C-alpha cells in the first residue's frame, strides 16, 4: 500500500481521470503480453541498484531491464497506482495491484522503474 502511494506521489501529474487511466492500464497490460521473458540475474540487478550516476543508470537500465516482463509488470503496477488518484474504489485497486507485486524482486523493479521515469523526465 505504501509503495502504491509512493507511485502516485511520484507520477501525480500524469493522472487525469478514471477512463484515461483505465486506457493506460490496458496499454501496459498489452505491452506485458508482448514483452521478452528474460530473467534478470542477481548480479545485473545489483549493478543497476548500486549505480549512482544518472547517465550510467539510464544506460544500464536500458541494457538489462528495458522491454522485459519485469519492467512491464512494474509499469502495470504504476498504472494501477494512478487509479488511487481518481474516484475508483481503493480496495479494488489494491487487489488488482497484488497481481503485479508479489515478492521483493517486484518491489525492486517498481522502485527502479520510478527512478528511470524520473531521470527520463529530467532529460526532456
């Protein structure tokens, strides 16, 4: 629940209304279905997590994580978090998010995706 609200706070400006958010969720779920099912090793994850420089982080993230199932699951979780900023029932939102965040590995990927989104926005 705390992670979901962290996503809302980080991406608040992106959420418009319930219909827009549902459309975004469907889009992310479609990307998840098409994503590459490549397992990210512990060593790769450690490299990504310990990278301090934003340029290096962006490069390493693209190299190891971009377009994988793990990244798309994180995107789906973040998209569902957007429903918390609308009048959609919170309990249902949390139940739907549970599908995309089942262990500590998923939490790490969500936090990495939030960092990547922030860096990507800073570059625009």
